[in-house]
């Protein structure tokens, strides 16, 4: 689904990413892990061309998208859920979802998983009870669910999910983990940035660990979850 080679990114004169290379397969949930400031969010933004100063090769469904604009990448079927949510606070839940709507896509000549509001309400039942509630009147966890659901309304083939467990209540974290598991059952591919290893262990197949913008470890999520030495070296505060 996604192949990344030698990704570099800068903020002004400061280089943040130093050539990490990784891939995400069809139907996989892959974690991009690391401490705060390791470069996780920058990596996802660079994949979406939201950072002007970047280089490297990004291929999505065997197409080189390295030089495309963000809207062109989104139209190819790469969805992005930002860490800061960015919902439309003056619009209702239903209006936020409707604004993200894109046509049904095809993968290998067959219709890919598609999403409607009702289908999303089965995954995010909290949203079903508040279709007319404005974004400004929602809790942080509810806004997080709405952001994911709005991205899914675009019928993506792969979702970039930035820090889904950050700053939300434990019950919302559990619901978010259940939602990602359901997305995987639908055949959706997910690349999520995360520093909560317990959350990542619940949903991820493989993991890559960044440290100061460089890839320092990769392997099965189950192996990372049991490797205390690697966790202390690369993930502990």
C-alpha cells in the first residue's frame, strides 16, 4: 500500500527527519513510535505534503506521490487524521461528516470498503446520539472520534492516524482501540503515530521506532511489547 524511502524534512534550517524508510501492507495496522519530538507527527505530515521542505520517495499503490499536492494525495485515497483534530467547531456532527464525503474507491478492480454515517455510528456510537451537536460543544474525546469518522467519510484506502490516544480519557482510548480493530476487519490499512505502547499493542501488527528523526528499531509489535530494554532505550521518558 505505502512505501517510503529516505524521507527527509526540515522546519526552516532545522532538519527533523533523517531518511527513515518503511512500508505498510494491505490491511495492516502499523505503529510509528517514539518519544515526544522524535519526528512521528512530522513524518505523517511529510507524507501528506503538509511540510514544504521535504525530500525522499513516497509510493502509494505503486504510484510515486512524492511531488503531489495535499489535495491530490487525499484524492488518491490517503486519509489523514491530525493530532489537533481540526474539526469545524461551528458545524454540527452531521455537517462535519458530510463535508468529508468522497466517492467510493476501487482496489484491484473491486469496490474498496466504503463508509456512510450510519456505518460509522456503529463504530462510534457516541456520535449517533449527537448528530446536531456543534463541534464546539463536544468533549475532546468526542472530537477525536469525529475527526476519525470525518476522514473515513472520504473512503480512504489507508489512514494516517496521529496520536489517537493523546489527551483523551481512558474510556475513549478503549473505544478508539476497538474502532481501529473494526477498521482493520474491514480491510483498511492504518499507519498510526503513538507513544503509548499499551494502546499500540492492542491494535498494531508491526512497529517502527523513531529517535531524533532516525529509524532505530522495527519489527513485530508483539516483540516490541515484550522487549523491555528497547522500550527503556527508545520510549521511556
